[in-house]
C-alpha cells in the first residue's frame, strides 16, 4: 500500500515538475535594420524552441496590424524541438524607426502570454520638406494657388527624374521636367500650381519615375478644399 502511494506521489510530482519552456531563437526582437525599398514586404524566418520536458502548445498567434504576417509550420512543439515562423513586414512609407508586435499565447506556465517584435528603420531615397504631400485649403475657381516642396536626394546615387505627370492634368501643374538630374544630397524646389474647376473636395497626385532601383516610382498626393469662386 505504501509502495502504491509512493508511486502515485512520484507520478504526480513528475507531472507537476514537467513543463514546456518557450524561447525565441535570438531574443524577442528581429531587427531588419535600415531599409530603403518598402514596395515589397521584408521577410525572415524565426525559430521558436521548446527547452522544457513537455509539449509546448502555441495556442494563439496574432500580429498587431495588417502589415505583419506570422504563420508557423507547427503549433505543437515536442521537448527540445522547434517551430519555424515565417514573418513578413510591410514597412510604412514614413521616415524613421518602425516597430510592430506579434502576440503569443502558450501553455508555458512561465510565459503564457508574450510578444515578438519586428523592427525596421525606413530611410527614404528622397526626402520631402516640409511634407511628402500637398495640403491646400481655400482654393478658388478662377484662381491659381502655388505650393512648394523641397525634394532632397538622400540615396547616395545620382537620381534622374523620368515621365513626370499630374492628375488631373487640367488642374495641377509643376516645374518637374523630364531627365531632371539630382546628385547625391542635392535638392530641388518643386512648385505645384493648383487651378481647380469644381467646388468641394479636391484630390489629385503628382507622379514620376526615377532611376533609383530602390524607388522606381513616386506619387505625391494633393488634397484641398475648393470653397468658391475668385471675386
């Protein structure tokens, strides 16, 4: 009787002591570093290890936004095994460091909830000052309003403007010209003239191509409000 009780005690103790142990391969952050092209998602493979002596179960995985994906090749990880997570990140087109999170829920008693972070610093090949869009108010029919943006080539390579266009062509005009050359760190003052023809919200864009492989196409949004007619 005592032997049976002892075996039951050992069995219960063993089960209480055995547990999965969740671990990311190289810490809880993957840093893509400095990036210039954000047209395609950044991708990486991250391994999740089970350092415990019981099966690790990934119960729930949820990226923090639609710009992030994190599918796993398996959700039950045997002791001393690992799963592979294929992460992808679409970096926002705004300069600076961007960090996105992925939430995990597991059966690890010491890490039931945890986060993994994706980090990247976007360095645009062209910087715009004061902004990368044109915001216009109090536009008037019969009048032409002028706005200025400074474009600076921060790519380190010579940049050549190709096929500059505006939409709508009858309302937006610029001083961009075909084969405009900007050397590294050189800037250009872009003049945008808006001549609206209807009252209400105004929207359009300035488009051009470049010879930079990291920035083959550029679109500058143009927004405004047409409030009336020129007196």
